[in-house]
């Protein structure tokens, strides 16, 4: 069985801006490690700042989505199984039950 573990030994860690010198809210964030999200702009984005959606499709079983105008902001994490219904819903093709 393949492992779902991600190797963080080569990750670049930095302290979150929400941390303080007194030890409060100590959060570190990792980037640039094997298995990290490789973001690409969605084909639905345009050069005028509209519909700025980025996705990362390099993580088996998961599809992270974020706002390209706020790359350090939160990301929505969807399972691969939920991705198609999510996109269908965004397109307005969902019929009420």
C-alpha cells in the first residue's frame, strides 16, 4: 500500500505573521517541499483581475483552490471526488433536488 505521508525534511519553514515574540499563536508554515501544492491559474481567470482562481492538481486525491489575488490567504481543499460536482455547481449546472 502506498504511503500518504508527505516528506517535510526539505521544507522551507517560516513563522506566520500571526505569531508574536511572547510565544503566542506560534504557527509555522512550510513551502517548497516535495508534495507541496504546485499552483496554476485556472483557465477561467483572465488578465483583467477577474475570476482569479488558482488550483493545484499535483496532489493525489486532493485539489486545493485559492484566490490568486491573495496567494497567502486561505485555500479551499477539496477531495478529487468532490472536484467535478464543485466545478459543476460553480457553472450553475446544478439542479435543485
